[in-house]
């Protein structure tokens, strides 16, 4: 299986408000950048969408090294929380509804097609790929904000 590195980030102005996401896929020395956004969304929806769109870009099952500065995304996947929410009908352990079940459902289905490894990276630090994803996400957020 091919090993692909994926870096993702999301950005939102207001929460909710205009938002954007960015992703970089790296394989065998090649890089592909993806980005998009929405006029009315939340930061967490953009974080999830970045991961979803990156995984959708893969044409076959891969070993995926996923890097994100979103604890929401990394912890929910790595610690299995999202699988538990799904099993309980999208209810969290505190009995409150899990947010973004539509995106989580899609993301969980996509992760089952790959061998996933999760890595949290500190945002706005020295990781050049995380910083580039942030720039892509901010550019799309600004586009949807009319800037």
C-alpha cells in the first residue's frame, strides 16, 4: 500500500460565519493542494471537511498519515470517540448530541477504506505544511467573506 501524508486545516470568521479549509496531500515527492469553503459554517465543520475532501482525493486504499492542528478531529478519531457517538445514535457520553453527525458519518466511512495514523500538530508553529494549509483555509474564508 502507498503511504500518503495528509495535512489539513480549517478557518472560520465568526462561528458560525464564512469559512474555508485547506489540505495538502504528499506522496513520493509530489504534492497536491486542495481548498474550498462555505459562506455560513463553523470552524469544526471546516476542519472535518478538509479531512473528508483529502480522503476523497485518494484513488485507492492507502496508509494515511493524517496531520491536523484540530484536537476535535484528531482526538475524536484516534481515541475512538466518534465511533462511540455513532454507535449511540450520535449522542456523546455527556448525553448531549454530537455536533456535525453528517460530516462524522462521511469521515468514519472514509477512514475504513484506509490504514489511518493520526498526528496532532501545534497550529501556527513551525510546521510548513500546517502553515500552508492554514493559508489555503484563510484565503477561502476571506473569499466567502467577500474580502
